[in-house]
C-alpha cells in the first residue's frame, strides 16, 4: 500500500467516516467542520491563477505532481515548471531549493487560458484545495473571493479528504528528500535543486 493510501482511505459509509483518522492526529471530520464554518464556493474568477507580482503565489509541485502533469500534457517538466524560487544555504558555498513551481506567463499561470485551467483534472494539490492549506496543527485559509459562501457537508468532506491526501503526499516528498540528502554529497559553490528523484545542479 502506498503512503497516500495508508494515510487516507476511500470511505463510503458515514459510520466509517465517524471513526476515520489519519496519522499525526489529523481528524477529517474536524477539518470538514472548519471548512463548513469558514464557507467556500469557487466563483471561477481566476484570481488564484493570476499573478499580482508577488512570489508568494508560486505554486509548489512535488515530483509526483510533475509526473502527473507531464503525462497529461506530454511535455517535459521544464516546459511548464521552474525551480522553486526560495533557496536555503547548504554549506560550502552551495544553496538549494527543494522542488519545482508552475511557470508564469504574461502575469498568470502557464495553464490558465483566460476561462479556467487547461489541466483542471491534473492540477496540483495546492490548486485543488485552495484557498485552504493543511498541517498537523490543522487547516488554515487564505484570502479568496469565494470564502464566506455556503458549503455543503458533502463538499466539505470531499475537500477535507483532499487536504489530507495533500498532507500525505507532501510528507512523502519531504521524507524522500531527506533520504536523498542522507545519501549524496553536494557539490561545492553551486546552486542545486533537490527533490525525491535526486539532485540537479542549476545553471544560469
């Protein structure tokens, strides 16, 4: 069983839902309750796809998400993704980033076509669960025109399970990166990208 499958199972009955918990004490029903109280319904405005000039809108991608999109668009990742902009010092003159982000084009996501997302069914978890995010401390919500609108229990549960799957995949990627770091020696005086597949030296 994969880590994602182990973290969150497909549930069909309300009785099973009442007892469903995932590792780290994250409770799906508590998350759904938070989502219902906050309220959300996507207005289709595309504001989350458009860039306001701030790096905070960068959409982080795991290797698993990259491979999903690569398969969907039949293009190499470099055509739609770029190394994530934030770097950290790793010693001996080397700095690194730990993943990829979607490219921006003309002030918006490269997959935004003016009417919506051209890879909607393969979009990353950050996009699927926006404006919400999740950690083991619980869910949180970003600013969005769609918040404060009525949300059904079913929609809240669906999104809650999505948030849990996102958390599990992010955990899996982080653990894989730790393993990579434990196995390799980084080059000196370089800029590198480290993800679950290994290390790439970045040029330019």
